[in-house]
């Protein structure tokens, strides 16, 4: 944001931060948080260390470091207030929660959770931290809701590293989908209006995440890998009979041997061409994103057993028919193809949030090593992003440019 725009929206910015004042305690901490947020939305090229201090009028970075390391304030309380803000400005009964992770490239081995691990940001294995994020999208726009720092198993079993990085004792190893479930349940408990959940294969392959969404009464459209299998009809499931005197019965459920799940690649290959529909489902940088889509009702496979009745949704590239993406959805049987495709296509918005966070609000430009310091910086960056998103919403409303590609 340019300096002239910052001045134009100064009063709005002040009102925005006043919502969060109770979570920053003492006046000095609140004032430094305001300065930090101001720096994050400013046009400074590098938003860390001396550069940020100079931009916000501090002689040294010491005050900012205190804000992130030692000042007494509640970063989780600020996160909760951010969720109320996002609900108030972007909330919609058909709102969509989107889960994804991103890498933060780092040097050394002291920053909490850092190790050599695959980063989609770099497209390869790098020394980095991984953050898992929950974002929100509706026809009004998109913004962050929550964040979790992924702690690899190697860190969980290393007391010395944990102590040096100030990682709380109650933080245990959790997979990325488990972190996503934790964030989703927190947002639901906070009253964030959310009908749908979507995400990539990392999250769609986790049956417990799909279960958590379904059990909450919400619907998912989650990507799965091409090696997944499904049933076309629900097979019979029973318990094996006694195997003779003196033997205990096997209590595991088994599927009728004649009923076998079908690999989704083989199933899709059998579909006639008239099953596919070409749809415009999302707005890209160069205009509407156009793909071929098809779907059919199936029965999910979970741990080699039939799961819930669901949709198998498939996206096909117009230019490369072999480029396919697969999704499972527990949406009702009467749900139309366009709606399923629209929800699946919103997955890119979390990537857009992350790109904007890194490019506009310094999300990846931090110099902290401690666990809680990471959460503090990321929370402040998410707050700054939400405020910029609210300005974008007001401009779009004036121009009548709400997203026409989302379900209503």
C-alpha cells in the first residue's frame, strides 16, 4: 500500500486496531503493535529488522523484538478477534474454509520446527519451517482465519531443542491434516459461517479430516490422489463365521469377496465423453478458468471398507486430457456439478492469501526463533492482510465486482 493510501485510510486503520486493543494489555504494547501493523502494510521492500524499524520511526529494532519475544499480550485472543472480524466482513452462509500449508525458508537449525523438509514454496526439499493455514472465502473476498506451526517428529523427541525454541510441553506431534482439523473445529466453535471445506490431496487423503467435516454437518470437496479406489454400489459387509470348535470368531468386518472397489483412474477412463461438461468456475489472472468437469455418485473407501455415500468429482484440462484432478465430496445427492466444481476451484484462494501475505504484509519476513514469537508475527501479518482485504472488498462493492463464480 502506498503512503498516500495509508494516510487516506488512517482513521479506518485506527478503528480496525481498536478492536484488538484488549489483547495487547499495556498502552506501550498496544502502541508498538499499531506501529508494527502500520509497517507491515507500508510499501517497505523488506519488512524485518532495521528496515522495518526505520519505516515505523524506531531508532533500533529493539521495541519490535520485545513485541514478538517478551511483551505480555495474547496472540490467540487476537486470532479469535480476527475470526470475528472476518465473519463480520466476509461471512456468508455458503462460506468456504480452505486448508493448505506453506514453507518459510530459513538458515540454521534454531528456529522452532525448522529442518530439511519438502516445501511447496520452493518446489523441493529445503531447510524451512512449515505453517498450516486455514483461510476463508465467500463472494465478498478471502482472508486468513487461523495458523499452526508444524512441528516435525524429530523436534518432538529433542528436549534441548524444544527448550531453546520455547516450545510448550503440551505441544505434541500432529500431522498437517490433524492441525487442519484443530483449526476447523476452533473456527466452527467461534461461529464462523462455513458450509464447505476444501483442500489438496494432503488433506483429502486423511479420512479423519473428511469425517470431522461430515460429523459437523458441513460438506467437503477435497482432492484425493489418483491411486484411490471407490465402490460404485455399497457392498455387503459382515463378520466371518466361526471357523470350527475352539476357535474364537474374527470380529473385524469384511467385505463380500465378489465386491471389489474400483480404482478411480480405471473408472474415469470408462466414462463416455458426454459425461463431461466444460465450465467456467473461477477468475484467474488471465480471465475465467475453464476446465472440463464430470461427477458421479460412489461409495468412499476407508481402511479397505466402504465409507459414506459421496460424489467423485473429476477435473480435466482442456488442453491436456491426461491432466486430471480428483475430488471426493459428501455433498447431498441433489448437488449439481457446477456447485461442486465451484467449491473445488476455490482452493487457489488460500494460495492467493499466502502469496498476498508474503508479498504485501511481510508474512515470511521475520527474524524470530521462538515458538510463540512465530505465532505473534504470523498473527499480526494475518491481521494486516485482513484489513487490506476489507479495503479491497469496499472498492469491489462500489464497482459491483463480487465474485460471480462462488456458490450462492
